C-alpha cells in the first residue's frame, strides 16, 4: 500500500517483521516511522466561581466556545502545554491544581488531558486563536455553543469535583468511549 502524500518515496506501508500492524517503513534501511496519537493539553481555569472560556477564531468549530487547550509540543509536559495554551488563547497566567480527566477521541487519534487550574492574574484578553475570552459563572456558560464534546465532559466533571481533591482523573463518559 502507498504511503500518505508528502511521505518520501522510499517509505511504504507494510507490516514489519515481528509486528502485527501496518506501518510506514523505509524500503532502503528498514526504519519504521511510527504514527502515534496526538496529545491535547488544556485546563478548566477558574477565578473565584468563574470559568475561563475562549471563543475560537480558527477551525475547527470557529466561533464556538471552548476551554483553553491545544496540541502538546515536543519537549513539554502536559501541564506545561496546558499553561502555554491558556497564555496563547487568552493571555492567561495560570497555576495547575491537578489532573481532572483524560479523554480519548478514537476517530481522530487524540488523547486529551484536562487539568483544574487557577488564574494567577485576572488580566485576560484574546490571543491570536480566540475571537474573545470571558469568565463565566457555571449557569451562564453557553452550553449549546460549546465547540467539542470533551469541553462538555471536562466542565461536567469539574462540577462533580467542586470542593474535592479526592478523585481519580475522569475518562470518557459512558457511551462516548469510541467517539
């Protein structure tokens, strides 16, 4: 089978010796180019009883509200990635409290890690990936205009943990294991 567009011509899809899955393999030297899931890092960021939301300026789901989150970069921890994304999307300086949930979106090969976090400075403003940002009371969150299922999950799990620090990180809600 042919390799994806942009792959060097000497890479082919095949099952390497000793493996059970098809991989991209260099036909010259046998190097295996593993394709792995993308990791998303984000946070439910609070200031008092308010939660930070960002209205997306980019696709997918441009114009919809989300938690600050995005792809983890090389050489950073998930917590560092969540802090960087809060800065990039909302110019928010945050402190990570703990891990809230680890969600999987199988159809697009993503693992999404969301933390509970606090603003360390109330000054926020839209970054280049946000149309606007705001602090919302739970009752005022635009639930019907949230960008992704995992934003719903993280906010719901955040509500479940109010005042608690004795919980294991959450995972996909029942019925959403294979989205």
